[in-house]
């Protein structure tokens, strides 16, 4: 039989750290999305389908897409670049 000692303070500390990390990731994702929206708004209207696709990506992918958005001349060119 396995006997483990429960440590309430440690449990709370671990939960806080996990919540902090998840919040940090979500914040980075929102920041990337906002930057991408700003870049793309000067290149044409962002189609709803593309907007939904942006919301589903992780922060690392969105950072790469920002680079692609800066280099694109249009929304169509950006969509082509991210589909490769």
C-alpha cells in the first residue's frame, strides 16, 4: 500500500504555478493575435474563416505568422504562405 503525505501548501503552490503558466501562454497568444490583426488590417479585410483559424493556433505558430504577415502584400498572399 502506498502512503503519501498530503501537503496542502504544496498543492496550492503547484495549482498557482500551473494557472500562472496557462495565463502566460494565453496572454502571449492574445498578443500575437492582436499584432497579426493590426498588420493584416492594412492589407485588406480579414476573412472570418481566417480569423477563426488564427484563434485556434498556438503562440509559437502565431509568432511565425506575424513574420509572414509583415512580408505579405495582401491577405491572399498571407493565406497562401501559412498554408504551405
